[in-house]
C-alpha cells in the first residue's frame, strides 16, 4: 500500500467525488460503492472493483480489514486515506471507512433468467434513487427473479441507489431497457404483465400471480404510462380504505411482490 492520502484536495479524492455526477459515471463507466455490507455483496457477486479507499479510523467493527484484504487479493488497488480525505470522498453523513470505485456491469435483458416460473419487478420511469434502491432490496427479500428498469429516469448506479439497496443491486439480476423493448421481450417469453394503477378494476390480491409474471410499477408522480397500461394483461389496484389515493412506489412494489410470495407459497402447499 502506498503512503496514506492526507489531503481532501488530492486528485484521487476529487476523481471519486466527480462520480457523484451521472455524466461522469456515463463517461468513465465507473461508479461508487460505499459501506461494509454493500462492498461485501459487490465482492461476493464478482463486481470488478478498481480502487478501494480505506480509513481504519472510521471503521465501525472488526471485519473491515478482512474484507479489504479479500478485495486486495483480486488485484484491486487499495489506498489508505485520512479521515478528512475520506469524508470528502464519502457521500454519507456517517462514513464507515470503506469506499470503492467499481466498473459498471452489463444491464442487458439477457441477464434476467426467464426459465421456470419467473417473478419480475418492472419499474417504469422511477425518479427517486431511494425508491429504486428500496425496490431492489425488496425484490431480493421476496426472492424475485430480477428487476427491470424501463425508461430510466434515475441512474441505477447512483450512489444513493447502491446505498438504499444495501448492496442488493449486486444480488438481484438487473436489466435496463426501453418500455417497448421490455414489453416485446416479456411477451415473447410468455410472461404475463400485471400493471398496478389506481384505476385498476381488480384488487391485487384477486389477480393470479402464481405463474410467470411481471409486476409493473410506474413513476412516483405520474404512475404508469399508456404504453404499459395498454400492453398489460391485467390492471390491478391496491385497495386503500384511507383518504389517500396512492402509495409510495417502493411500498407498492413491496405489497405486490409479497402478495406473489404468499400466493406461490399457498399454491406449493395446496
């Protein structure tokens, strides 16, 4: 390991900070992964980590050195930095002393396995990184086959997506494509499209989710576009007896995913 980087204005630190900008991520094909859990999942998934910044003074536990050694063993450059320099590079209020620059991975639809009885989450035009990250985390918890981001507004490689997903960006197969391409692909694969909309005529729990299905959630502000509503095999609504007429997009995704989990478990034991 080279001498520690002390200054927050060091060019290596500035290069990491620039990756907060989507334009820089797109231009370099790199993104930032920060935190012990996130980096553990990235390492387990074989994500190519180019550079790892470490600050032992900011470690929260005793397992960080072993993770850093494991990542170093793959050929990753490991740089020790001062607390001040690390805080400059970090996008967190309470940094944990581990931050990496990684290569973006492929996000083609061929990453999503469609054999067996796939359970997919499709997110159209999601705007908030926190919502997309939470959707990935929820999809992982539900054992979903994959997540497809259609017509993306927010960048799935945004550091706040990585953070909100707790690193499940690396554990759930992720694909990115236009809505038209996604619809054609799923139809050709025999996957039913189940669209969530406040105007849906059927309650979500009354829809059959035991077969190959894609649960489709729209943007936070506008919901699903006409492209998806017209393409859907079925439109469903999440009943809301209260005064509001819509839910947070990530919460709606969770309700649908775990209804599918419930139905499939019941079918397996019937």
